[in-house]
């Protein structure tokens, strides 16, 4: 994140443990920005090893309101060629990993998730893509697979036939957790390859090459996005009030330990 001014790596502890790495805090165009490498510096965490609950909780604890996540993906569509960005608006979950919710342990909540991406934040991301002239598609469905292996050819052809757009390993449970944490969230998928449905095998060396190119574009995008003003007050889509009417367990039944843990995530309700 070369665009960050006065950048400092800052350790963060959460009620769900340590995040993937320290968080890089700095500013761009006078706006505070936090960067958290979900795989850790040096890419030492596999998709199923990422502490997603701690990552989202760390960003919330630092005062973040908007989260733009970036994921490398394979494409199921000819027109979504390597180097293209997709502003994801829907997901199909094929993961089996745990840590999918902050709730449980005596407090049950069911947040609305029909529209998992914040449209307001997606508008700003799309405007930044247009300003930079980067190839992109607004809207698309990401299949989130367990990994770390890539798809079989049969899986890839099936998912393509189902009308899905891209496949990745990290979009969930992040988006679910961001909604529970009352954060605006959007995933910017960076296409690195055509998935296994396409002629020829997935070439890891080519993926790494395109990933480097996409990463540079993504950093430029973050800098452009930081220049745009976030809407004042609460998110018009309701992201910042996602827990309203979502908590089923009566307040007088909340266990003290669970309430204390959740207060670090949603103090307006649990403090």
C-alpha cells in the first residue's frame, strides 16, 4: 500500500483472537485507511486458516465503517477475461469451514443477507473503476469454494452451467461477518484466469503474473476510492443497523461472557 501516508503496522487483539496480521494504518487524501492482509504478510495462511472473525472484528474495533475486500478469482465467463474486475453482489457458498457467525453461546441472531453487498459502497467502487479506466463488471455472483485446491473440470463446467460468474476461496464468511458487525462491505473480485472449464489447465505461474498486475491496479483503486466522500450518517441500505430486529434471544437471557464479547463488536446494542 504505497499510497498510504504515515503508515504504521499496528497490532490488534480481538475477542476472537488475533487477526491474520497487524493492520497497516495510514491516510490517503486526508482519509484514514486500514489495510489488513487476510493471508498475512508473506501469504502464509491458506483460505481455511484465515481467522475471518478476528479480521472483521479488528477492523470494526479500529473504527472502520466501509470494507472493500479484494479477492483473486477464476472466471466462468468468456467476457470476464484475466485482468477484469467484478464488483460482486451475490454469493453461492460451498465452504465447510467454521467461524461463520459471531453469534451463538447463548445469543441467537439472524441478520438479513439477501443482498450481501452494500450497494452504496459498490457505487463508489464502480465510480473509482470508471475514473481509472479499469475493465470491470458491476454485479456478479461469486462461488466461494473451500480450497485450497482448484476446481475439477466437472465442477467448473457445472458451476458455469448454473450461471455463476467467478469462483474464489475468500469472499465468505467475510461478507456474512461484516453484515453481523454492521459494516458496509463489498468484494472486488480480480480475475486471474479462466477456471478449469476453459481449454487447458489452470496455469499457476500465469495466475501469479496476472495477480501482480491486478494488485497494482487494486492499490490505485483504493487510492481513488479514498478520494470519494462516504455518505454522512448511517448507511442508506441499513448496513450500520443490520442487528436491529435480528437478535432473537431476550436481553435478560444473554450470558454475561457472550454479551461482553459481542459488546466489542456492536457496543450500541450489547454495551
